C-alpha cells in the first residue's frame, strides 16, 4: 500500500470522514476495519515502508494465522469445502480425495497458501472425469519440487529496489509538514506570551540598530595607501546637502530623463531599465512634458 494511501486510511480511521474522488462533499462513516497481510509489518515499519501510527491504529486485536503448510489437518477439510462450493456453483458432482491422496496433499508445502489450494481444487474439478481422486491422479497436479524448503532471497539489495520514489517523497513531505506544524505551535506560544514577545522585539530592534550603524559607515581610500595596512582606512560620516531637493516627482523626472538618454530615446529599453511598463513610461513622459525635449 503506498504511503499516500496509508495517510488517507489513517485519516478516515481517526476522524471517520472521507471525500469521494471527484467530489468536494465530506462524508461520515463508522466502520470496523478487518485487514489481512502476509507481510511482516514490524519489519516494514522499520524500513519505513509502512506508517508506524497506522500500524498501531490497526493492530487492536491481532490474529496470527499460521501458513497452510503448518496446518496439515486443515488441508483436506479446505479441499472438501472448495470442491463443494465449486460443484454447487457449476451444477456438478464434487470431487473427493481417497486416504492416500489426503496424505500426499497434506505433505505439500503450498507456497501459494490458501489461494493455491483453492486453485488446485477447481483445476481438478474441471479437468478430471473421475470424482474420486487417487494418489496417482493428484500427483499430476503437484509440482515435483513441492517438498523442497522455501529459499530466502539471497540478494537483499533487491528489497531496496522495491522502494517507491513517490513513497519516499510523500514521507519527506509528511515530515516537513510535521516540522511546520511544530514551528507554528512554537510561534503561537511566543505570541501568546507578552514578556517573551517584548524581549524578542527589543532584541530585534537592537540588532537592527547595530546593523544600521555598521553599514552606514563609508570608507575613503587613498590611491597611494598600502592596502595591506588596514589601519590606514578612515571612517567618515555621510555629508548631506541641505539645499538638495528631495521631491519624489523631481527625482522620478530626473531618472526618466537619464534612462531616455542612456537608451538613446528608445522607450522600450528605458522602461525596462526603470522597472516599469512601456505604457506607464509614455504616461509619465506626457505628465512631465518631456516629449518636446526627447
């Protein structure tokens, strides 16, 4: 099950709400979930292939069912059950195993578990004319290597290849979302506490003042000075001309004139340098009556 589907299932189990595909209406549900798997979920959780919170949410009443090869006494009963169901469905007599056939079938390991037994029963029911299955007849439907032990996978790196890149990405996004939520909680706590917020504001203000002092200093460099001697640099303060006009309109007009001169009256490029649209530049030129000069 992909991690994205796991998160949706967990949300349904926690809130009892879900949204159908293509719909925007939230629906309510109240159900009990019964799940089954042949995967070792604890190992899947350790390998981050299965969500740990979903595992504990589902693991309320665990029922461990041994594989069919460890329940030899159930094999003949299940064979009879599957044969009976198939015969009722297809209006035919059910097949039966004799004693030797039962012993042979109980020794088979069934790597495909219950599904393999059901498929075997239906296959015999269809292909065999005789309704009583002997040991020789049954032997034809069992693989020759049925008694060999099941081998473990040798190449463990193949398991790593099963990692879905999309699942890993969803995991990263989920962790990032948790980090953002934690940061929101911390910020909310800071805002709700007046003392802490005041202290932070004061500290921030002091830091900004120090930065302004640091970056407001200008340097005068003598061409003949030794650049390796840092003590030769002299700090000076900026000189402000009191007679200089600070009119925004005048400054804007000067910038427009400079941009037009720089770009040889090509208004398209002048507008690009000024960071405004060409239409706005036309309107400004008309407003400042610059059409006569440019």
